[in-house]
C-alpha cells in the first residue's frame, strides 16, 4: 500500500473550529460495511444500534494543558513547549518552538517556581527536559499555567471552554496531550441510556501522544514507524471484554486509540489480556481485526494513521466514497467535527 492512495480534499470551511453546543447533537454517519448503505443520523441516535450483551469500550485518558510558554535564560527569547510524555519523576519528552533556538544546555523559565533544563535531543526532533518546581505539585502548576493543546488545524487560541469540551465526560487518568476525539460526542445521560439497554461500558487507557498524530512521511506504508504511547487494560476490563466476545456480543470501540490498544493486547485465541506498557501498533490495509466489531470515530485528516485504520475496517475505496459524501453533505471534520459509526 502507498500513502498517495489515501488522499482526499476537505474544504477549509468544513474543518470545525468549535465544538457543537450539545455534545450528542453532532451529526452521525452510519456506515454499514455489509449492506453498503450509509445512514445519516444525530449522534444520540447511536443507541439504536446497540443490543443487550454488547460492549462499548472507552478510553479514559485525560488531557492536561500541555502547552507551556516561557523564556530562554540569558536571551529572553520566547519559547513554547508541548509536553509529550513523562519519562521519569521530573523528566519529560517535549516539542519545542522555535526548535532551532533551543539546544542542549539551555534553560527555559516558565514561571518563578517552574523551569526546565534541556538535557538531550530526541530522534524525532524533540527535546528531553528536566523540570524543577520548588516542591510544588507539577500537575497543579501545569493546570494553572498551561493551555489546552488544540491541533494546528484549529486556527484560534484555546479558551476556557476548551478545557471542558476538549475532554471526554469520562476522562479520569491524566496523561494525554490530545483528546480521543470520538469520545467527545458522548454525554453522561447518553452513556446511562446505553448502559440501561444492557450494554457493558468498559474502560481502558491509552495516553494519546505524538504517535497518533505524527504525519506519515514515507510513501511505502510498511516503512512508517509509530511513536510509542502508553496503555493500560485492567484485569476486570479484559475479563469483561472476553466475556462479551465469548457470548456473541459486539465489541464497539470508541476511537482509533481504543482499537489500537485492544489489537495490541489480542492473543492467539482472539481474546484480550490485561496489562500495561507501550504500543507503536500501526494499523492499515490489509489487516485482520481480532477484537473489535465496530468503530465510532471522527472524520480524519487525509493520509493520516487514523484514516488508514478506518480504511482497514471498511476498505479504502469505500471510505474514500464515504468522505466524499460527507463533504457533499457538509459534515464537520476533525477533532471538533461530526462522527461516523462503522458497522
């Protein structure tokens, strides 16, 4: 498979800059891979597609305000840091801007009580930094001074509303630098209604990092290397997922992050095992899924790892047709956009 086979055009006017006022009032395209039909609904109608005994697998990662702004000591040059992942108690991998001006040995001061020293370069063009924060809780400081790390296609500064809306209602475990955006459509009320229908809502964790969003820069897809992202699946969640599979229920994954996590821990019997660790799993056509039956997802960037994963489920030609139809019908695209349910 070649990267150039997965290109399509999205008018800039369809790239959502703000979320809808009510999460579950976004549009939903239902893509039936068996009949070839596409239905057009409102997201809260998704409940009609669940049956008792099914499972909805959600990613409980929580986004933290990972964009920090400081000044480089001695020169007072403005520096932006994007926290990617924690490497130790005070060590983080970060992206820096402007990268050419931030070198090993430099110090960046963010506030009076929060600063960092640049101690290494990374192979992906980032930096490793060591923070000091005068004994104060690191994440308390970050929550005070950081900004929500909105994607670059959202052409505005993050505001207070993003702190709430760029976060799923079930987010619990801090560690993501970007939201698992398929989950943004759910409300607490909708989840309760799904649960009341006899559907198990099963939590897992994948801390969304650069691996999910880093552009593919090679034409030959077999040569693309995903950045690793941390995941956790508890024994209770693994047992519940396996129980649903063995009883014939459907496993519905919320978002590509949930899919990649489940497929990472699949065993030879097409069941999942509990555990935690790092995954760099890259799913693209052709791929035989072992765990999931259906996927709830957003409309993604062209030739991205996320779009390729949807093509592995529904087929490249079908998904390209689906995206053309979404453009024709003015669906909203990307993180704050509308949703798709691939059956």
